[in-house]
C-alpha cells in the first residue's frame, strides 16, 4: 500500500470512530424516567392564541397653519411619521381618585387534610403540592422526591402513582442536605 492509501484509511477510521461514538452516545445514554424532570402537566399548558393587530396608519407630518400647538418630541425629527395619538398635552391631569373601600380580609385557602403513610397521585399533582399538603411546606419537595426515588427509581407524579409519605422527622434524618 502507498502512503496516500494509508493516510486516507487512517482519516476514514478516525471519522468512522467519531461517528460511532456520537451515535452510541445518542442511543445508549439512559434517559431520565418520566416525571423526574420539572413537573409540567401537559393538560394545563395551553398555548394562548394571539390575535394579530394591524399597525396604525402612518401619515407624513405636514405642518399646516390651522394645526394646534403641539409640543414636539426632541428625539423625533420633522421628517418622521406620526401615529394618530402623537399629540402630547401641555398639562397632564392627575389620575382620578380611587374610591375608598375597606380592605378585604385576607382569604386563606382551606387547609387540605394532611397526607400520611401512602398517597395516590391525582391529576394536577406536583411534588411541591404534595409536600405542601403533607408537611405544610412545599420546599420539602426535593427530599420527598428523593425518598420515593430511593424506593422506585422511575417514580413520577403521573395520576395513579402510589407515593410513600414518611413522617417529617424521618424525612429530615434521611435527607438533611435537601431540607431548607
């Protein structure tokens, strides 16, 4: 074999090795279990429709003798276009006074029954809401998730999943670094 053939085969081997490495990384890397990432309920995420609004008709500014005195914006040149509401009044009226109403008493949501032992997830449940109902503090969701993940690595909050809710002292002892 000549030098050129050897060189081309070496380059081809390097390219083939790089391709196989990338392909194996894409195919063989384990994926996180369903529900292990951020809890987003696909039924609650709905893209809001946006209506397109036509821009205002712009007309070139033509000064006339009958036009009222208008204060000009110092950053806009005379050759600029103006929108229909381009006039700035000389005095700005204060906003109308708000009527004096009594402040309503703070409405607190009715506390949900605390969860003890095991819990079957319902639609719309998140790790935060489950921890908030179980312990009164949603910030314990990471420790609760870690507790249940230790029992089942594919744990998720999909409806119908059975979760174990340990007492708070047990949870704190097991996962002290995850307690806020």
